[in-house]
C-alpha cells in the first residue's frame, strides 16, 4: 500500500515583478519519505521553501500539507500544523546555550506568552519545567546533551547544524524542510549528517524534504528527487534516474553529479 502524500504542491508559480522565480512546481512527497529538491544556484529552490512555509504567497497554485490546503496560511499557523524548517545560513541564538536554543522552540510550541513569563504564573512555571525537561531529553536523543550548557555558537560547525535541526524538532513537526544542511561541512561531517537525517526520520516518524548541493548526500539518502533549473522542473525520479538524466547533466554544466 502506497503511503499517503504528506506534502503536495499543485502548479506553484512565484513571480517578482516581471521575473518568474518558480514556474509550475508540482511536488508530491509521501509520508515517511526523504525527498530532495536540487538545481543550480538561482534555480528557485529556496523560493519554493518560502512558498511552502508561508513566507511568500504564491502568484498561482496551491500547497497541501497532510491533505489540507495551507496556501493562504501565515508561517506561524503552518508551524503549528507540523511543518518545520532550517535555513541555509545557521540561525542559532548566539547569546544562548545549546539547551536554551531548544527551550525557546519548546516554549513557542507550548503557547507561553510574555505576560505569563513576567508575573511567573503557576501555569508558566509548569510549562517552563516541561519545556526544560523535553528540551534536555531531545538533546539526549540527538547526542548533544554533553554540550547542553555550552554557548551555541562555540560548537563545531557540524554540531551547530545538528542543533539547528534539533531546535526544529522541538516544534514536534511531521514535515521537516532542510535548506542545504551539508553546506560548509567536511566529508566526515557530511557522512555523519546522512546517518543523522535517516536516524531522526525513523526516530521521530518524519517526512523530510531537503535542498542540497552536496550530491553525495542527496544521492545517498533521498528516495525521490526533483530538479529545478531557472524555476522550471526539468526532472523527477530516483537517484539513479536523476544521475543519468541528460537535462540534469546539462543544467549542471558538466559537473559530475556523482561527486
């Protein structure tokens, strides 16, 4: 029995004035799948993520999450439904510890408001204790508990990426969007990331869509790949099909996509 669709986009178009950044994007990411969205720089990949997460309102088309049309929803509502993302540039809270970075995300999920925190209401104290316990447990599950009280930005680059993903997991997502998670990593860190992504998919029962330029990572973990070039979908298929697709090879200007 085929898994249901967790994320579908129906003919998405994003125009900025006279520029069409994305044209006719139709994705179908199945529940439990690790899918890839690749293409040269400027292909429209991050724009697609911004439409899926409500940062941009598409010019045309629809986004469906878990069979619900989320096209008109704001980012906070989409997050509350169970969609989380990371960014190409790491966006940790630099003055906070590793644990505090995750607690902040837990607080957002629990609906803690500023008034409660100022007066230190019993409700706030209860939620704060719960956020602390759940955040620490999450750090254990992603093997970061040994650096829980370290400054987030003092971590090695690979662990900072892992922390950013952990913070996204703190919102209890069903769908996780990863924007170039292997960017800036050395080969060893990239290999560890591949294992980590598979591990969290299984442990947290996630569906994952990732943008990535590191082809070994994409080909190593993605089950289905969509390729964009200048905003247009030029190929969809398995890693093996994508590697041998002439249009994909041409789009990458002869770059060896096995590399």
